[in-house]
C-alpha cells in the first residue's frame, strides 16, 4: 500500500471525525457540557437506515436525519435543560446516564448481533482501480465533510443566529443580558449536532454496513479524544483535533500489521496523554492567553 493511499484514507476518515468533533464542540460551546450521548444520535441514525433499507433512498435518508435531530432535541429538553443550573459534574454524569440508557435500549430492541444498513453499499465500490484503491464512499466523505464544515463556518460567521451562538459560547451571562434567547441558541446547537450525527451515520454505514449497539459510543469516544487534543473551547481547534484523530487512526490502521492493530486504541490514547501533558489547552489552541477550564 502506497503512502498516497494512506493519506487519502486518512483525510477521508479525518473528515468524518471532524464532523463528530464539531457536533460535540457545538454543544460544549453553548452549554459547557461534554455530551457523551452524542454517539447515540449516530447509532439512532444508523439503525433508522437499517430499518428503512427497503424505502426509497431519499425517504430513508430523510428519516435518518429526522430521527437523529428529534432525539437530539428530546435529550436536550428532557434530560439536560432541567440540569442547566446544576454543577458541571452532575451534568456530565447525566450525559453518561443518557448514553448508557440509550445503548441499553438498542441492545434490547435490536439484540447484540446488530443490523445491516446496506442502503448505500454501492458507494463502497472502487471509483479508481489499480494500485491506488479509491472508493466512492471515500470521495463522498471528503466532499460532503468539507462542504458541511465550510457551510457551518459560514453560518456561524455570516448569519445572525450564528453570531448569537458564538456570543453565547464566549460569555453566556453577557449574551443573556444583551437579550439573546439562550434556549433557542442551545436548541439550535442540538439540532445542528443531530444533523451532523445523521451525516456521520450515513458515511459510516456506507463504508461498514453493520450497525451494533456500541457503534455510536466507539465513535463518540474517538471524537471526544479529537476535541480534547485539538482544544475543547474553540470550534476550529476542536475540528482540527477531530480531523487529526481520524487521520491518525486511518494511517496507523494501514501501517500496523494485522497482529498489531489490536493495539491501535492504545496508540491513540497515548497521544492524548502526551498532548495533555505538553499542551493542556489543546494541540491547536493559541500559544498565549489560554485559560484551561475544568470540566
């Protein structure tokens, strides 16, 4: 396998994990809450694709997005909004509780063996053959990931609601004093997180159709690693961290032998430890003027 192949695979997977990191960073920005339940939005979208595999393509994709967004809004309204004035530790435990409760629901409803979401399996065929193996799903990961990240950046920087979200993230108390409706801003952050989770579910099931109850949790853990590595308190740095983790995971997965791939998570978490020791604010955070927030 050539180095160019490794780079292409790494950039494609990095784009997916950048979307995961953005979804988690959006919620953290407006609520100062690390939402471990974000992965369950991905699982919900993936199971929706599996259950609607006999539907027309557009209908199945629309259902996937609708379910992920509805679950994101429901978790914010039912589980997180009543705890908004609670301590950070209490809110963090609540996200753990929601994540594991939903994972238990998937286990009871669908069993541990998983379901197959092969709606987009045709995308897993080669687009470029020969020595360089580039599949259509890889191209779509690159294009769709880049387009969504660019669109989100434009929304946050060029629209009124985007500026309100940035203001609420920078100083929630001052934003409320200025008349910004924080409930609406937080709800929008969860809606956007739900949309991004649905897109991640689409991209992941196109590459690996098997959907298991722990799918979202595994993705969310690596996404959180990316957010921490990049810098959790800034959206661009968190996005860069998610991309870096996805890129590193793909490159190491290609570089390591089959016997050594079982240690891939160990290499990833070792990186997190090193980064936190050297740069507690994050690898892509500014060099000066950083105050590390305890979460």
